[in-house]
C-alpha cells in the first residue's frame, strides 16, 4: 500500500499548487482558495502534506530544484562567462514568475527564520556560490571566494532591480560592466 508521500495524487497536487504559487505568490497563501483552484480540499492537502508549512516547504524545495536544474545548464567557461550565462537565464522573461517566487521566499527566510522558509536564503547562497565556484580553477583561494561573492552580489542586485523595474537593457549593461565585458 502506498503512503501519502508517494501517491500520484500528491505529486499531481504539488504540481498544481506550484503553478498556482508561481501566479499568485506565497504571501497570502490560504489553503481554502488554493484547494479550490487546484481541484482539491484543504483536508486532502493537510493529509498529503501534513500542514500548510509542510506544503510551503515542498513548494520551496520544488522551486529550488527547478532553479538549480536550469542554472546548472550554464555553459563552461571562466567566471565571467558563467556569470553572463546565468544572467541570461535570470533576465529571461519566461523565468520572471519563478524568480519573483524565489525573491519572496528569500525575503521571508530572513524575516521569519523559523518558519517554513527556514534556511532557504542561506541554502540558495550556497547553491549559487557552488555554481560560480565550478568556473574557478583556483576556487579554494580566499581571493576566488571573494570574487565569486562579488559576482553573486552583482547578479542578485541586478535581479532585484530587474524584477522591480523590468529594465532588462539597463540591468544587463550593468552586469556586463561589472564583469568587465561591456
């Protein structure tokens, strides 16, 4: 007999809930409207995910997995090449919903460190630094760590600016200048 964690219905509902939060965000997430929108009930969601927090943790894990899979496809090259490829992905309009969700979860992780977002911000910092480190032959040196941290700060700052303004041309120019690739 299958457990709720392995059920096809659970996977289907998680997929539907993920599409829902990409459109609506997590800020005012309530189980009743979510359940109605995805063809379920609050009781079923609670049974399958344990709690609203459990569902949110699953949704954040899904977003992080999707983001890492997409970012992991960055081409090989030096740090600037990889950073520019990552920026190309970050600035693509089709990723806006995922990145808005990521930004919301990142901020909530800082504000509510004990909630379902616990560790999300720190985990994504590690994820992105690891991705950038792979492009550095001297990745173990303090100078390399400082450089990839600087690149990460530029990418994150430009991403926040892009999400706020939609100005892809200006933010892309800023990223290129900071990477020495005007």
